[in-house]
C-alpha cells in the first residue's frame, strides 16, 4: 500500500491509500476517487514534503517543516 497526498479542484487536501501508482491512476481516470469534503471527482496528486529530494550534496540536508497551523486550519 502507498499513501498519496491528493487535492481536489476546489483546493481541499486529503490523503488516499492505494495498492500502487497504477491503481491510483486507474481509479482516478474512472472518477472513483472523491474528495471527502465536497465530493468532487476532479482529483490530482500533490507532492508530499517527505518525497521532495534536495539537490544539495551529502551533509547539507535541509529539513522541510510543515506549516502545522495552516494544515490544522484547512481541516477545520
């Protein structure tokens, strides 16, 4: 199973779990994925901060801190 960060056309962000990327693409192309907030089926994947790699050399890693206040506000 793999978790993807998703977003609908209305700007709502949420997480979805899928067997693999192919499974996500198949379900999304059939309109089977819906936003839990507004029921939109216009869904796209967004990059997760965890998946972003830096071009900096070894020993120069930079942590990306999520904006927890913004995330919490988006949920409420």
